[in-house]
């Protein structure tokens, strides 16, 4: 149970995931984003993998895929071919044989992203044992449907998608999924790939953003109330000032190196 989200940007990829892990008798937290980074005088690339499902299986798959991502500087075509074959074989060996065991058979879904200074960024996700490339965004986990509903509402208004806006949007969507969907929660981890380099957004930064999102929800509710009640005499300038204040605080809350802006 989790929510993991990937957003393709203009020249980069943003990956986000919650950290909640739940079993029948315990709820705890664990980072769910793994990556491999290769840097040489002539080449820089990062392969990032996150996902949902059985945590032991997910950790195993992440290690194998990211290990391949730093072997001999593979192209994105080679990565896709390897990952597709790997997932098919993994399902045949470790998931299909146990598909009829118990009420909740083991399963995983992954989101994988590759960024390089030699090629455009690429993002894939799995559905069962099928690996598919995505050109805009994708979500997996128990919170997938709600995340897609939120993304469908706002995604096109941000296009072309800058890395900063994608990070903010990922934080916003995962925040609302954690608020509404059981099995999603704890912290939010976010990584941005651009030009082969990774940038991790600090959890303290994300927490600050989540407080801003809560205040925005109050502003949104007030605005809807005023639209429905024409007799209200509230000064619209007060709301405009609050929006400007939230915009300024949002800009201050998220630090990005210049190359990730």
C-alpha cells in the first residue's frame, strides 16, 4: 500500500512517494525511492526506481534494476529492454507461483525514470508484468486513482512543465492522497532528475509545503463559499493578498539549484 508518482518535465523527471509501510499489526515508515548515479568526465546519468506492493519484493527489484543502470552507461533503449525482460522473469519466478496463496498474494508495481546529459529523460511504469513508457505522468499504488483524478484536473494548466512546478505538483498530489487514502501516509520523498543529475527535496521542505497546502485548502473553501453566496460582502482584495502571501511562502519553501529550476 502506497502512493508513488512520476511526472515528466521539460528536460527532466520528478519522482515522488510516501514512506508508509503497513502490515496487519504494524504501520511504519521507510523510504521507497532508490537510484543509481553515474558521473564521468564525458557522461552523467541517473536511474531512479520507486513503486508499491510487497516491500521485500520491491527492495529486491530496485537493487537489481539500479545496479544495471550503472553498468557500462546503458542507453535508455537498453534499460527498457533489460527491465522488461527482468520484470517478466521476476513475475514468472516470484509472483505467479504464489498468486493463489492467501487473501493478498504478493505483487509489485514500479515507476522507473532515466535521466542523462546525452539524451532526453524517459519514464516507465509496470502493470503486472508489462513495462510501459509514459510521456506525461503516471501513478501506482493504492492511491493511484485519486492521484490520477487530481493530476487530470490541473496537469495541462502547467504545460510545458518546469521542474519546480512538477516538484510542487508532486508534493501537492501526494499530500492530498495521504490525507484521503488509507494505507498512504508518513513522509513524502521527492527526487528530480535533470541532465543526468539528481536533486533530492528535503523532507523538512516538503513538510513546510504541506502546511501551505492546508492553508490553500482553506482559501479554496472560502472562495467557493463566496461564489455560491452573492450576498457576501467579503473584500476580494483580502483573498488576493492571501494568495500572494502563499505564493511568496511557496517560493521560499523550496530551494533548487539553478540547473533544476
